[in-house]
């Protein structure tokens, strides 16, 4: 009963799992993204079995770029790529993933899932005190969401190491280390779901794809 109560207070945040973050033709593509698909799928299935609240955090921008960060506005407008613009194919979830009944879609226009969104009030209203975070990419949307969650005093924040990706292993490693240093729990999906209890091995520091570890 105590464990069931724990999961009812925990939300899984899946960040930016959209086509434009995977398609190599997109300016938003994250090189390590495809490698983590199996791990994110496993984490999602585990969360659903545990009855956890699942929040799909996505970007959806105005095609004219009026709600985009200033440094990216040159990518938007007539005849331009307009990544993750509202209603576009690139803004859709990556193939094989879908939002099920009871799960929540949260739209953001900045790196942090908390910035100018209703995420904090939503989680409070749902009784959520603990967060588990995965998705792309580690130094931007993952890290800023994590640091805002720390500032908002969530009781426990876990980052799923092999279900989170960046442009390179080194970038992933350095940002994971920074988050660990401020009290964030970092585990593999198979440790989090209880299927394997081996200690987390050191992250490699060379190469440019983050392995799914499966």
C-alpha cells in the first residue's frame, strides 16, 4: 500500500518527444535521440503499470515565430523550416508513442516545462511531490526543468540516465554530473523499474551517441 501511494505522488515527465527533435533534416534534431527510444518506451510502460501520472511536455510554436526565443526567430516565417510549429508534422509525437486517456499534454515555448506554463499548479492539484524526467535534450529542456523543480521544492527528482539524450555523450555526461551534484537521483530505467539492481556504471566520455544501455 505504501509503495502504491508513493507512485500516486510521482509523475513521469516525457520532454520533447516530437518528430522535429528526431528527424536529422530538422534544425532541432538531437543526434542521441533515437538511441533512447527503447528506454523511454520501457519507462513509459512501467509508469503506466504503476498508475503514475504521465505528462507529455511538448513544444508548439506559432509558425511566424512570435512566441519563440529571440535567438531562434530567424528559423520561422514564410518559406522557412518553422520547427515544431503548431499543427505541423514535426510537432507530432515520434512514431510509436501516443498520449493515452488520463495522461496530460503540456505545451511550452521555452526550455523549462515550468516557465510560463501551468505545470506546477497542475502537479500540485494532482498531489504530485516527486518527479521522474526523461526525453531530450539534457543540457537544455531537461536541465532547466530539473533546476526549476529544485527551486520549487519537489521532494525527489529523478533523471533516467539512459532515457535522456544530448548531442554527444560528453555533453550528456557533464550535465548529468551537474544535476547529481545538486541532489538529483540518476538511475537507468532497468534500475528504476526494478528489473536490474546493478550499480550505474560510469558514463563514457567519448563518442557522439548516447547509448540506450539495453
